[in-house]
C-alpha cells in the first residue's frame, strides 16, 4: 500500500501537547507538512511544536479547549486566516469530565 505524500499539506492535530498527540505530531513532522497543533496546555503544545520544527516541519501552536464550541470556531477561523484550509484532521483530544 502506497503512503500518502503529506509534504506541504496542512494537518491539524488536537491533543498535540502530550501523549499520543505529541507522538503523532513528531512522526508526521518528518514528512514536512504544515502542522497545526491544538491543545489546552500551552506549555505542552509549544514544546511539541518546537520538537516538530527540529524535524523541518512548519508548525503553528494554538491553545484550544475543544470542549468549548465557541473557542473551537474562533480558533478555526484564525487558523484559516493564518495558515489556510486544513486538509487533514486528526481528532485526538480526550475530554474528561470530573
């Protein structure tokens, strides 16, 4: 099976500040896409972006609480203006109600 060439593609990954989201981001970064990283942890998402840039990916980090619909729409509009239209979405964020 042939792999999709994602070089230059705009890929949005939610939950990118740690765990599986961070690992997915780092792995994809090696293919040099334009990564849009979302997480509610500012420190975590910025660290992930730094790691991905070291692989040569263009990265944009945003602090977003995906359980807040208004914040999601507002940030999505900002991404469209600053980066462009998202081509691939990896919806990885976990929402835990306590």
